[in-house]
């Protein structure tokens, strides 16, 4: 293992920048092998700093020349470090002119300026701008940018950057140019350029104020038939931000560009959002309902960043959740409002809870656990996490829950009024909320500073004679790396009581049936009078806080909640609790070699729900999905992935067998003939129909197989086609012909080929050897993150029973590919590295193999900081 530990950056070490930048003029002579970047910055000393040294960041670029206030600097006048350029004791006012070289075609990291399918794109967040030019590449340095792009006109007919196009024309030698000005001050991470062969769908759109703006969605030729939904989502986003928050688009032109090689989902560059094609391109033949929903959410997310992120940005990267948590909250609300109904809203909420449990709780309980506002990091790219994003969104949602809708809106208004044009902190946001509402939110700060998932334990007593119900809530949070003990959180617990008939009981004289209890101490008692009958508590309604709530429910109480709770999220939750207890029991039975049995009471509850026509199909689908294998794993002291898989398969098969006719009816009743529409009602029907098919395929007979094959062949949309194929693959039936037909039909549609790889990687009978075979396929490449994810991540994260093969072959495969990816794309490699986060929780025999694999990666030469941080944290005690 290597001994030189990488440098850790601490939040407490923040100092203001020594110099501020006023203007930036960038000139690009774009060439894949040798791009020349000329950068002219005007800087002045920051009165808030005592330091008179100018520190510029730079990485993987070649310095050609540097001039200060008109005079060329010789190497003795600056210090060129590995990643910095320092000018000691600079004058108060400085104009720097810097010329550098870079090679975009060799840039496989997809950070900085790179080439994808022959065109130029940039990605600067978090620290990619320094891979383009020397600059104080930190978010609290905000400046106005002018950009001149020059490139071959034939190869790169479209030249885009932030803001407004102010000039364009032709140059000698078949080149052309375009000049862009962004009138708004921005941090360097929001800079972007695109020089590409693209086409666009465009539209003039009138804002509420009457101002007209130009909206464009840019894609490669041949994809214009897949841009409608992104454009519609953009218009919906603009309208929604006006209506719900009073926030208007500030530019005259707003562009979305889709690129096939991209590390994450999308990027909110000012006026020029750059997207992973996955979150732009959709038509009924190629995209599923889930893909459509993803496009709406991500288009919204990036658009909403214009205010929460761009106009008001982060002081430093420790404050990342200031923009990400808030913007995820905003996109969640947007998606919910777009559905519009209460039950549709609940379904989006259930999805959010599922993501938290599936991904964030494990992160909070593992070696990479960190607070929503981290205290330190080695590589900031490793902190674009579910904790910062999704738990961060939960933290914002808790303000809403505690303050109410009006005060929360006042807090948002105050936040913008105070901080527009500034780079600020999470504390500034909390202060705005506190000042606008008059509430004391000091204890609430611990949601930002303490990592780990709090466990809230509830107990209750009912005194029938005096009609008094007492609820005791206690909280405790497990230790996390660097935080052995925790102080109590300020936890909003939405609470109600159900009577024997299933209806809500009034909790006070006003007749309220849901109250927000505020748990502040370690243990508190809440007392309710006039409770006329023995109730069943409905706790944490709407999932009012990101905690684990424990209450000693009986099965009868859970069935009661599952049937009647007026809060749909808790209805769903009761079903999950019922299913989880059975999954844990069955897993134990598998391990003991005992006979497996599923009680009829549980199946009867599932049956009643499936047959309840008063419920939306989308909700019924959610309620019938069993907790995933990894969520079950998270509940086990010692994880046995194969036993979990066997137990869950048994449960699915038993449900399928007992409820065969009900499932067949649901399958038939939820067909959506006619023209495809991704709206929530149709998508919900398809979801329930395809869930029914998946269940039926867990106990397949001739009839069921015929239905699935017929659906695959006759499908008029990708949701139905892919669902049928996945269901068939999971039966173990021979589907070689179908897989081949699917491949042939969609050859050239990269996003569909990704699905083709992913569905095979996640199949229960796909072992390591088969994945290695798939990697030999001519369409496979590690260089495109979407493709790498479709095979490697789908296998390592989505196929636990095979990944955790007892001989350790899955881990060997993992190590080999983390190392390969490390050399190409450290960000993606580090994401894959995290598949091993929870290794200490596994069966000791598996742990031996896991440790070997982790140590192999840790010892690999030329390890990036990204991967090194992840594996060394996993190995440390
Ligand atoms: N800020 C972007 C978002 O929230 C995500 C992002 C951060 C990103 N770093 C990135 C995207 C690196 C691509 C590459 O949507
Ligand atoms: Zn974001």
C-alpha cells in the first residue's frame, strides 16, 4: 500500500481570496490536439485579505507565456508548482495575460475541455476550470466573462458559450469565430463552451413579465425527434419557478446541450446547461416512463440552479449542499406539482424515501459518512453524494415542515434579497429562514454538522379511563468517522392517530388530525387528552425527517395502517414494515436450511391493496414492491447476499402463485392502448401492469411466458418492451433471440444499448464470467461513463447475489476495473470504488476476499486522489 497520504482540505481553514477578479476575457483557438487558451484577467487586491500573493490554480496545462500589467514575467517572477502558479507580493491592481496549451482529445477525465464524438465540450464544476487556464478556481471569486471562440467552421459549425452572442463571423483557413458575453458575475465553475456539429430545437417563449426569451435544445443530427420532452420540461420549469417562487429567468437566451460522454447527470453552467444525453433524449420508442420522469427532474434541477446556485452561489465547496440540497428540494417539488394530485405527490415522496434508504442511509452508516456540510475532504468530486444532495434536500424540506409554507417562502425571499450576487454559506441560508420566521433554529444547525442517521424510538401508553394517550420519543445517533458522539437533533415528527374504524382521531380541541411534534431533547413525552379509544399511531407522516423510526408495532396494527392510514406515505411504510419483517425471517430460515413459509395474513393484505380500485395504479405499484435486497442487507448484522436473494425470490414466487388470478387481472386492466403519453396516470398504469408481469414471471407458466413474449414483440413503447424483456430474462428462459432482436432494432441508439447491457448485468443468472464476456462486445467501452455504468455498476451494485460470489471473483473483477477506470476517468472510478463501502458488514469469509481486493486497488500505481480517498477510508478503522 502506498504511504504518501494525499492532502486533506479542512472547512475550518477557509480564508478569503487574496485577489478578486473583475473581468475575464478568454480566447480559444480550438484544436483537438493543441488548443491555445489566451486569458486576460483584471484583478484587484481583496481588502478582506492581508495576503498580497496571487495564487492561480492550473492542472494538466502547459504555460506558454504570462504577462503582468503589460510586462512579460520570467520564470523567476512566479512560482510554478504542480497545481498552482503563485505571484508573490503583487501590486494592488493587476492585469494578467496568460497563454496556455491543452490537448482536449487526450482528456479522458471529462473534466475541463474535452472531446466527445469529435466535438468540444467543457465541464468545470467543481475544479475543472483550472484544467483550461490558470485562474483562482474557487467559487467565491466571481467575475464577468467575455469569450471568443475560434474553430474550424466545417467540423465545428456551432460555437456556444455563456450569456449572449454578440458577434460572429468567418476567419481565413476555413475557420470562424463567435464572441459571447455573460453579463452576470459568476464563479469559474459555471463557465462553459461548446464547439460542435449540432442541431437544435428552438422556441421563443414569453415570460410572465412579457419579456421574450430564446430557448434552445442542442443535440447531434438525427436526435431532433427526441427533444420535445426536454423542451416542454424547460418551459414548465420556467413557468413553475415564476409561479411558486417568484423567480424569473434573467437571461435573454437559455440553452441546453446534450453530450454522450458525461460524468454525471447534467451541469447548470450559466445560460448553457450541458446535459448527459440520458437526461435530454426521449421518444416513446427509446425511453421509458422512468427516463421521461428523469428528464423532467433534471431539466428542472439545472434550470432552478440559475437562482439557487448561480445568482446565489457557494462560498466554498464545503457549502455544496447550500445549492444542491436546495435545488434537489426544488426539483422534487416541481415534479410533484407537475403531477398535481395528492396521491401523485405521495408517490413522488415514496420514491424519495426509497432513494434515501437505498443509497443515503448506507452512506451514512459506512466509511464515507459525512455531514451534509462536510468538515474535510481529499477530493471534492467524491462529495457529490446522496448525503449532500438527497439528505440535503430533506434538511430543506424540514424547514418547510417546521415553518409552514408561508414562512418558508418568506425565508426564501429574504435569502435572495440578502445574498443575490454573493457566494455564501449554509449558515446564511439557515439565518434567513430564522429571521423570516422568527424561529430559533440554532439546534437545527446539527443537521448540517453531524453525520449519521438518527434513530427515533417511539413508545406509547393509552389510559382508557382518562382518555389520555402518551407518546414517548427518544433519539440517538450512531457514531460516524470522526464523530464518536452526537448531540440531539431538532426533529419534526408528523403524527396522527387512527381509530379502530381506520379514520383519524382529532388530536386537540381544534380537531387537527396531524400535528408536527418537535423532538428536541434526547427523550420527550407528548400527551394527548380526549382520545376516546385505543388508537394506532401513525408516526413520521410524509416522512417528515430523515431518520429511522422504530415503534413496536404488531402485525395487526401494521395491517390496519396499511389499509387505512390517511397519510399515503405511511400506508406504504406499513406495507414495507410488514414485508421487511418477513424478508428478515425468511433470510434467517434460508441460512438455517429451514423450510420457507410466507403467512397468508401478509398475502391477504397485499391482495386487498392490489384490488383496491380507489387507489391510483401508481400507488398500488409502490405498495407492492418489496424492499430491495440491499435495503434488507442494511438491516442485517452480518450480511449474507445470497440468502437474502433466495428469501426475496421465494417471497415473490409465493405472492405470484397465490395471487395469480389477481395479478393477471391487474395486468389486463392496466393496459394503456393508443398513443403513448408519459403522464403520471398512464405511467402509473404501465408501472402496475409491468410489476404484475414481473411478479407473474417469478412463477412462470406457459401462459405467463406467452404474455411476456407477446408484450415484448408487440410493444409500442420502450417501457413495455424493456419491462417484458427484463421479466423474461429473470425467468431464466432462453431469450437470446429477443436480446439479439432488441440489439439489432436499436443499434446506434446509445442510450438503448446501455439498457441492453444493464438488463443483462443485473440478471440473476449473470455471473462474473458472463459480464466479462459482455465486455468483449464491440459496443462496449469503458471510456463512455454511461456505458461503463450500464455494465459495471449494474453488476457490482445491482446484482448482489452474483457480485458477492463466495470465491471472491466479483471483487477481483471490481478491483481490476476500478484500476482500469482510474487511469481513464478518476471520477467514475471512484464511484465504482464505492461499491465496496460496506464491506465490513459482510460474512467474514467474504470479507477476506473484499479486503484483498481493496488492498489491491490501494496498492495500485498512479492512483488518483479520487480513488485513493475512497479505498483508504474503506480500509481504515
Ligand atoms: N452541479 C451539477 C448538478 O447538480 C452536477 C455536477 C457536479 C457535475 N460536478 C459535476 C456534473 C461534474 C458533471 C460533472 O446538476
Ligand atoms: Zn445540482
